[in-house]
C-alpha cells in the first residue's frame, strides 16, 4: 500500500487556481522530488498533503485512509514535516525542540515520558548534534537548525518525512551536510521522503546512492513531467520548467555515476520565466 | 507584634476556626491580612500563568494576559456594577461575566477564518478591547462624579484593599481551575508556540488545545481581575522573568510563573501598604517596582538563552 496516494486534487485561492488534477503516489523507501519555480504552488501542494489545507477537489489517502476523515493524530504519526526555516520566537533548547516531535504520541494531558526522552536523544544523535543538545536553538547556524528540525521529524517516528525546500537558506557546506544526513536516513531507516527543492541536482544525488527517486515538475498548476530523474531532468525538461538552456553531464564518482545539470544560458523568447 | 505571635494565631485559626475569637490581633490576621494575602497570591499567580500561556499560544513575547480583551471586558463589567448597583460587591460577578464575554467575542472574530489563526485572534482582541474601553469611558461619563466616578477610577487602578474571605469563593474557583488546566496542557503550549502549521503537523488536536488554553487563561485572568481590578504588568513581565531564571520550556515555566507571580504580587501588596500613610493602588506599584527590576534582570542575564 502506498504511504501517500494523491488522487486528482485541485486547489485554488478564490479565483486563482494554484494547481489542478494532481496525482501521485509515494512508496516506502522512496524519495519524491518536487521541482518548480518560486510561486508555482509547491508549498500549497505540500500543505494539502499534510492536511493543513483542504483541496477543493480530489482525495488524499494517507496509509490507505482518506486524509480529510482521519484524526490529526493519525496524520502526525504518518507524516512528519520539516519546514523551510523556522523562526524561533522562544529560544528553546535543541532537546526541547526535538522532544516536541513526540507530541502526537503523548496522551493529551501528559508530559513526555522517559521513553519519549530516550527517543529524542537518539534522534539528536542521528543528526550528530548531541553536543549541542542543551544549547538554545536560536543561537545555532541555519544548517544546524535544519538538522534540529530533521531530528524533530525523526522523533515523530512517522514513515514519511515531508520537507519544504530544506536547503533553501543554507551555505554550500551545510546544504551538503543536510542532504547527506537525509540520504543516510532514507537508506538506513527505509523512510519515504517528499521534498520540494530548487536544485535538480539533489534528485540525481539521491539516485546515485541507489535510492528509488521520482522527480515531478510542477509547472503552471500541473505536473508536466514525472518519473525517474533520467527521464525528467533532461535538457527539454529543464528548458520548459525554468526557461534555461542546460547540459547534463555525468561523471564517475568512485564507480557510481553521478549526473549533474549545468545551466548554460537563459532563454528570453520562450516567455517561460516567472 | 512578633513573628511567633503571628504564627501562634495562625495555628489557632487552623485548628480551632469556629471558636469565638475576640482578640483584635486574631481578627486582624485571620480576617484581614490572611484573606488578602491568599487572594493577592492567587491573583498574581493567575495573571502571570495566563500571560505565559498566551505568550506561548500567540508565539509573541509582547502579549499579556489581557490580550483577548479580558481586562477591558472585566473593567466594563465592574464599572457597570458600580453605576447600576452602587455596591462594590455587585462588581465581582459582572466583571467576571464581561471579562469572559469579551474573550468569547474575540474568539468568534478570530473564527471568521475557519482555522482561527493566531493573528486573527490578536486582532479580535484589539477590536474587542477598544470597544469595551469606549464603553468604560461611556460609563464614566454618565456616572455620578462625586461617588461613582472615583470608585470606578480606583477599581481600574487595581487594588487588593477590599479583599475579604468571601471574595475567595468568587475568585478562587475560576483561578484554580484555570491554572490547573494550563498546568495540565503545559507541554502542548510548547507545541502551539511552534506556529499553526508546525503545531498541526506535530500532532493531535490543535484546535482543541488552543481553545482549552484560551478558556483556562481567561478563567484565571477573569477571576483575578474581578476581585483585584486591572493590575497591569504582572501578566507581561513575570513570564519573562521566569524565562530568565528557568528557561523557555513551558513544562517548567508554567508552574514557575504562577509561583513568581504570586510572590511578586504579595511583595508589592506589602509595599503598597507600608510605603506611605495611606494605601497606594497596587496597579501603580507593579509597574514602578517591576520595571527597574526587569531592567536589572535584563542587564544581568543578557545573551543567556532568553
């Protein structure tokens, strides 16, 4: 059974149609990459999947249950969420932040049990932040904060993690640290991952580590292409989605081929740029 | 009078409460000072704990216990009570009712959008507060300027001077119920402070938690305001002082806020009685004493996690 099964959903803000007739499935152990320019509706689509927004039409099945009818506890135990960035109002410690991932597992009027704390410590260890666990979250760097949010998602122990541009504000090094952490988690824990991103190369990165990867291109409210990176992230695909002429290169990364999209030139005549 | 005498009278009152006591010292301690101290502690605790809860709920450290209009609503209720019934005792139930009614209105305004986003609630609170402030002005305008108007003005300044044992039966239950409710959901307040979307994805019953926090904080604040009048500052600043001392985790901060608020108001109440010959309204002193203390704490703890 698919973890997430989205069937023909449409969403609009008033008269403005954000997307229509979107369908896709996410299987265990799979990475589902959502590509598209800014403002194309990636975040709205993820919000619908998370149950935070209700689509105008269509149905979303989460582990076989209609998402509109499930209790929020079921949704939280099925999907965890890593936002693009989290503006911390209160400087909770890293540990307190991660512990909040246990909320769905804790009886309503209770506080976290020792088991919940153990699970949180383990999640912190997995992302390599053990030494910072008692530091205020707000004093960490952007990349470290993103790792905290990932640890929180892990503590939630849901089979799917949904990430909305998790590397959007990170520097070169931290983008890679976050990516590597995510990749290891998918591989070792068999998690499924839905990730919206601006970097097509991230899909190739997952693929080169033998993770079943699907790329979907959201353009003008529809999926124009979806499938394995090889078939979607082509020169044509990149041209339609971003209005950019590009070339796809492949090099040998210790025996595993790693592909890369290299942008070459913007196209003016297409009128495709947002 | 020595401390041991006070203690002895306390013990006597505890074990033989129904004996006929004629002692003046006994009357002062058991009938005047003790009820006032208990009510003061409850009021301070209630204001501080609901301020903490609201700051978490609205993820805004500038929010205080009066954010959803409870103070203005209660103020209007009290003013109306003084205007219509000429008796201070009439103010309690009316203040309690209008305090809660004001929050209900704010909540309904916030519900215009289906999901009750925090920002709409705050806006609802601003609207309702301004309406009730206008109504308070109206009541002041039509009140008898020699007796009613001063009574209203004094009530709005906040005071524990009239506190009696009977007031406990009005203010006690909502304050204790509200504070207890907030204590039970204190971990959920952490989760709510992550913002609407993250709170939704983190888990379980966000709408219910929000409503519960609002109901509990309102009960506690309305109970407090109905006996003490409007006492500012406590519900805004005590939560911050708590954060400086024990950190941000509401699991610890909620009980600490209550106890700090209670202690703070007790101290201020004592100061209000002994500083000058006549009593100074406590609402004035909370700010005059609290502000420098807060600045001192800011200076002392700067950069440490708060």
